[in-house]
């Protein structure tokens, strides 16, 4: 399986917007409803050009007029906003404990969700799940809605075969992933483009596209699921590197509470919490029943967050020595209270173990939550076909 960022498969590229149209859509997505005059001011395009663009986007069902706003003089200002049903996007999350397929609208609202729990994601199971799930979703859509599906994104952990010691499955099943072209297999039965991205990078992309817009231009991102992974934003754009696997923070060397050298994935992953629960006679599977509420003893949660925070803080300190991040964001498959506690403990560890010569970055909680990987997958066709890079928005 080739691990290239946002690999696109599928020949149907109709609906790709011209640059200035994408610029207008990006501005309105980031800043909310805007009148034509403000769009012209921000983009430095002529008022006539902006008027032509916005009329075209309105005719295509992507923008709609809002309530006129009357000022003291002149004609009333009419804000234009995105239409939720203007386009739809499919997002497929391949997780270690479950598969999930979502359908989102143009605003990023989840319209439909289909899930399948499993003990290990085999390549054949992923393709078949996508096939049946897409068919089921299409059955519930009108023809117009089907025609407005702009693509499918896949959020997949790269190099699955490298984690042989963490899966209770055969080596052959792991090796089957190495040369499997999942995006190509799924694109073979789709009439729209199919995209592929590392799952943690996709989660970071969801934060960038759908999350709060008051983030700094550079930030480091952690998503904690069965494994912990990372994402990197530079100059307001997701950076995934040569192989699409940049910010593979789970692999970063750290020391545990006993001073032993380990990888972050062995300390801050939910797999560690699951193993602790199973070893004590509790049910580790209870973690995966719902990300919003865990029915597990608080003592186990406290032990895990303490160890995870120490590992995360060391990873943050190492990364900050390379890139001067202003902010670190932490999200994952966990209740909001657990995420809050974890972020607070990471902040405390960074303060306790300050490294001379670097500034301690601010630690924030992610704003997407457990849906980040699936939403990040759905954001791939959205970004590719309707948006410009955030760093280009004000350059016109």
C-alpha cells in the first residue's frame, strides 16, 4: 500500500471549483456569512468579479442569501452563507477497534453514521464495509443528494504491518496491508474521487477545517485512540511530509515513569488502559462502547492519564526544540472530562520539567472529539474540491 498523502483515485473530477470561487467559499467557511462588498475587500477582487462569482455559486446551490442588514445610508447589505445541502462528503475511518463510515453535509454536520466493531481491520473487510455502507447510504438519498456527493476520504493508520506485537492476529493478515491499494479497490466501485490520508493527520485536518478558528498558524496535534498519533500544522496548512506520515508522534522515543526508554505509543495509547483493565479482570472493551462516557473505575483512568501526560509532555518538549510551537492540541476517543484532565496534567508536566532555551507552548483541548478521524477523512474531498489553503485566503 503506497502511503502518499491524499492519494486520489477515480476519474470523475466534475465540480472542481475555479480558484476564485474556492477563495470565496473558503472565506465564508472561515469567517461566516459575508456580503459581497466585504468579500471584495478581503480578496481585492473587483466588485463586479465578486458579484459574478457569488451569483454562480448561488445558482449552483452552494451559497444562499441571508436577511438584509440595513445601515444608516445606502442599500442594505445582504450576507451570503454556505448551503448545508450544497455538497456532501463521505468519510471512512479505519480504526483498530472499529470501522466507521459517515456522510457529512457542506457545513461538516454528520448526516449518517454506520459503524462496525472488530478485533482487527483486515483489508478485505474494509473494502466490503465500504461497498455495503456506501450502497446503504445512497439508498436513503434523493437523486439530487447523490449527485452532490463530491468524494470519499479514507483515514487509515499507515504502516499497519509495523505493529505486529500489538495485534492478536496472524502475520499474514498484517502483511496483506503492505501492498494493498485500498483507495484503488474502493474507487473501482465509486463514481467519485477517493482520497487517502494517515488517520492522525486526517484528525488534525478536521481540527483545521471544522474546529475553532482562533488557533495560531503553527500547532502540534495529538489524537489518542487505540494508538496515539500526531498531526502538524505549519503556516495554517496541514503538513504531512514526503511519505504522508509526518508528525508520527506515536513513534517518538520517551522515558516512562521508571526511566526506561520506550515509544510514546507504548505509554499514551488507550491500548495501555485497555490492557490494564483486562489484566485486573475488568473489561477493557468498555472503553470502546462510547467515547462520551466510560463505565470503568476512576482509579484506572487516573493512573493512565498520569502516565500518558508524562509521556506526552516529553514528546511535546522534544518537538518544540525543533519547531517553536505556540500551541499543542490534544484530542481523542475519550469523554470531555478525561480530555480536560489529560490536557491539564500535560500543562503541569511541561511546567515542572521546563527545558532551558525553549518557551513552553500552550496546551489546548481539541474541539472535534472522537469524530476527528472520520470528519478528517470527509474533509479531504471538501478541501481538494472547494477550498484553498488557509494561508492563501487573504492573498487573492
